[in-house]
C-alpha cells in the first residue's frame, strides 16, 4: 500500500515505533519490543484518559489501529535486525 493512502496519524505512529525500536535495539531486542509495546499502549491510554469521556466502539477501533501502527513500526526494525539487514 502506498504511503499516500495511509492517514498521517497512522504514519506518525509507524515512525514512532521505528524510532523507539532503533533507539532501544542496541541494548537488547527484548527491550526494543517491550518499549514499543509500552509506548503504543501507554500513548493510547493517556490520550483516552486525557479526553475524559466514554469510549465508543469507533474510538476503540481507532485506538486499536494506532497501537497496531506503532507496533508495526517497531516490528519492521526488529524483523530487519533478525534477518541481518
């Protein structure tokens, strides 16, 4: 899928996952994976809590997409490291 078909918000989450994994990967791949997971979920919980309103089904789906986008960015870095790129 070309990048211009992805919303800017999802590209931002993808870039965030990439950056986190790149920063933490030199220490340990487990730390990079855990860091991406914590930031992906933490960012969405923080955003939901900050708004202070009841989450609708559409909100939950959007938050899930954001989490997946962040994890995909980190996963791309980890996958590249595992295959030796």
